[in-house]
């Protein structure tokens, strides 16, 4: 039993947010053929060739103008080290962390070619040719389950993701599923954060021009209110929101402004997914799955499933019973 416990050691802040030693060196010359992949407000993603191993990897770095931002450097290190320490099939492995010749932080990781869950749902909404056949409800449930497996592993290590959304669930061309973006995860030993700053950052993401309003749509009431004690049930909430969205292709809470959205999340109970279906997208929505999603979105954490493992068992039970009936 002790050996089994040691297989899931806790991840501590002292092991994640620490910067690299000043004299740290690595062979950056092995990377070549850099090509742009994506660029956000804080980080740059590129693909490049790792000539030492003869494979293409993803290279992530902080924007040059943010390299001196202590908060962002810590988040960057946290994302890299949590991803490396969790070591789960549904978490992208990190290959190396270091500094480039200009002294800028970077890390490399496995490349996943495919779509994220938001892109898949967007294609379902627009009825792309063949997409409904490729992504049946059962297939979507399997994708969500795979993300839940990664989450259950993280919780066993004492890591709470805190930024779950469809954009952070990657689906490869051959069915592999990866949960990504651990930069704002909560780990053991983390001090209370400035809740006003955290809420402002999420508000900016929902109002940013030209960007999909992601994170705030999946925030739990306790995150919005600013409770210092946020546990694994805040991730359960986000899983419930995503399950709701998978069922009817609509988010349960979305106001005209970020403040309206937050008010809905805190005070309003959403209609059942079966009442929110688009006229041009009709499918049978099982009441059992509606119940799982609605319970996960209970305003009080104590009223939700006790953890993501319970959500997994409930979805598994539904799928098994469905197979027995059919």
C-alpha cells in the first residue's frame, strides 16, 4: 500500500515555480527549422526539429517583453514542471526546459496534430461534412473521459487545474487525448493569491476583441467570488459545464457582459440541455447525462460529485448500461 501511495507523490510549489539556476546550460544548437504554430498574449508556440533525436517537437517560450515578469516566469515554469511531473498518458510529456541563446525561457514537448474540443464542437455547430459521423455523442463522452483521467491523476498528485475549457483538451488525429495548459494550476504550498487580480485577468479574456471568450465561461462560483479555499471540486464544476456543452452545443451561462456571465454563474440555474438544443442540431439527450452535468454545476461544492473520479464512474456506468440495453 505504501508503494502505491509513493506512485502519486504530491507536487509542491517548491518544485514547480523555481527558476532555472543562473549557470544552467543546455545544447540549444540541436534545434532547427523553426516554424510558427500559435501566438498568444503571453507565449509563442513553434514547431522545430530536434536534430539529436530526429523528431519534430513543439517549442514554447514567453514573449521577449514578458521575460522579466516574475509572475509570468513562475507560471511558465509551473506549466512545464507540472506537465513533466504528472507523467500520464493524457498529459503531454515535456522533453526539455532551458534558455535560448538570448537567455529566454523555453520548453519543448510532444507535438499533437489534430483539433481541440472547442474546434470539434464548432464544426458540429456548423455541420461540417462528416463531422457528426466522426464525433457521435459516445465519441465525445470518450474524449471527455480521457481528459477526466488526466485530471484524476493530477488530483491524486495534489494538483488542481483551475483553467479547464474545451480549448485545453487536444484530440490527435489517431484518437489520442491530452489535457494541457497547467500554468494557473494550484499545487501544494501555494500562498493565497490576489483574488482581484485573478478575476480581472479572466474578465479580460472574455472581453478581449477577436478572441473566443474561454476561461470565464467555465469558472466556478467560488472562483468568481474569490474564495481562498478552492479544491478539486472547482474542476468538477468545469467538467460539468463542458458535459452540458457537449450535449447541446451551448454553454449554460453566457451574458452580454462578463459581469452578467458571472452573475448567472453565481445565482442562476441553467435550463436542461434538452431545452437548449439548436433547431438545426437535434439529437437524443439522455436524462442520465443531464443529471450528471447539472449536479456537477451545483452552486455549493458540497452538492457536487465528491471528485472527478465519481464523475468518471457515473459516465462509465451510463455507457455500460447503454451497451447492455442495445
